């Protein structure tokens, strides 16, 4: 479906120069001389890069319909990660290179959000907060309670995060997947 610059809304997805972009921000400008134009900030969905573009008023673009599907992560066979649609119970394999670093936050039976443009998978996001068990870390010593000191800890999925010194092996931690930050011990 074709849309013009008059139809722009924040968060809308368009195709520009063969790339899928979301509109972060836009402003219609009507100078005293010359024709009206639209200043925009577009975020490339695949790379996340935000770029400023200026378009003449009335320029046409192809609108892209984005669909988010909640799926349950089942298992990894080494080459693919398998997800199950909670409504149809259909299993979908996704190549490891597409999953990328998101894999460090995926635990079996956890839910993830998969973003599709038509039939093409655009991105995969784990839950915002996950609970993972510590499998390896240095022991904390009694009396070692300096405020703000941290140490590295390896979690059950292989992710390494900085945690306070009182955390031990076997503790279950809540982690913010957006930045890999320790939230609390569960």
C-alpha cells in the first residue's frame, strides 16, 4: 500500500532505498520560499542505525505491515533454534546466525517476540527480564562488602554478567536483557 509524507506517523514502517525503516520522528516544514518538505529520522530495522532524511512534500512510499508473534523457545540443535507458535503449535526453525547474541538470554520454554515484515523475520527479542542460574563465579568472602564492587558470573545460558560480590554458584538471578544488567537475586 502506497502512502505519502502526509500520512507519516511515529512508529510507522516504510520501505526506503530497499530497506525497511521505522519513522522515529518527522516534521512538516513550509518555508516562505519554495515547496514544502518533510524532515524525518528513520531507523533501519535490521541495523538499528538512525539517519536523517528530507523528502519533498507528497513523496510516495510503500508501507510495510509489521507483525509481532509471541513464540516459545523449545531447543537448539546446534545449527537452528526451534520456536513454537503458542496458538497453532507449529514449530519454526531459525538459523543461529539470525538469533545471534540474543541466544544468551534464551532458556528452554521461555517466550520470545519475533517481528515479521510479511513472511520475513526481521528481529527476535527475548523477554525483557529473565531468571537464570549462576553456574560459575568466584566465591564471595565474609566481610568483603565494599559498596558497589562486582565480579563476573557465568549463567546457565553461557552469558557473562557483572554481579555483586555476595552472589554464589546456584543463585538464580533476574537479568535485564536490554543491557545485560543484574537486577536482583530471586
